[in-house]
C-alpha cells in the first residue's frame, strides 16, 4: 500500500496541499481517480508522491509484505528514480517517448531498464529472449503489436499515450500514477485509451492513481474517487458521489441544485 501522511506543500502564500492523508492500493489493482477544480492540488500531490517535489511537512510511506508481516518503508527523501525500486512509477501529462525510435524499440528500452541491462545496435541474441518475450506481452497488452514497427513521432496521440504507459508498465510497477492520460486525445479515442490501461492494470494487479477531468470516464472506471479542493481532501468514496452529492457537484462542476 502507498500512503500519504499529512502532506503539505506551500508555494509562497499558496498552500497547494494542506495536510493531505490518503491510502492507495488497499486492494491490489485498485483504480483510484483524483478529481478537482483547477488549482485543487492534484498534480502537486502526485509530484509529492513520486518525489518530484519535497513536502514542507508530512511523509510518503510504502507498506510491503515481508515474511508474512507488513513493513513500512518511508520514502519521503528517496529520489524519484529510486522510488521505482519501491514499485512507484509515474506517467506524465505530456508524453515522454523516444521520438525517432519505433514503438517496439521504445518498449524494449523500458524493459531493459527494469532488467538492468543494455542492448547494442547488433541483432538481439539469445541472452535477450526473455526481454523480447516481455516486449511482446506489453505490445499485445496495450494493443500496439500491429504498429510496433512504426516510428513514435508518426503515431496519433492516443497511440502515443498508450506507448508511454506501456513503457511505464515495462518497469513493472506496483503503483502507477497517471496525470491526465486522456489529455489531448480525441473524444472518440478517450474510452479506448482508458479501457486499455484499466485492463492492463487489472491483469497485472497494478494500483493506478489517475488525475482525470472527464467525469464520464471517472464514473465508468473508478473503484474509488478522491476529490481535492483548495489543497484538501474534500470527498473520498464511490464514484456514485458524482451523482448523489450536491455539494460535490457544486464544487466540481459548478452545478447549483
């Protein structure tokens, strides 16, 4: 389980997160969606969890099972790259891929990184068969096998997003934090992108924490909803709150009822 304990971050007089405490991954493969109006502290919270920002107070803790017991590991001061060793992986709102490499080459880079190996420009030898099998699995999981030889910079935005997330999965995360994975994706592709990510997460028991603005997607795919407002946890619970909680709808959607 990944836990935020009273995380606070201030930028001058602005308190972006105000003693936020949350737990993610109480059940394996949990789909948590973080929503809230602009300036609510959503991206700041994810940046604190992944180490891109240091909190002014509070802790980030990972709970791990060791020899039948649950052990807490505080990772508040652990650099972002090293948090991957605790199973914590981040995918950004802006796609980060190697533009001049093919889809397959991009996924291979991520898998090799997880295996702690490098690959020369020569043909893949027998020693990399396990890597290639992992690459094949990820390409199939993310519905990229038919375009695996396409160069990344030529892909439509939806496929680029899926490639970016597939590379994150190549690092074998336990917790994957996604910042608006459907941002910039055409309306007709949004559900395809989210559905693909959800299916992969469920298959691998990956807990996902997703910032999302499309409430239709949140209602359809969230196991749990976290609403931030003015840096605080305003609501937490089932996505049905979007339909039943009048105050939440006012804060989130500007709807007075």
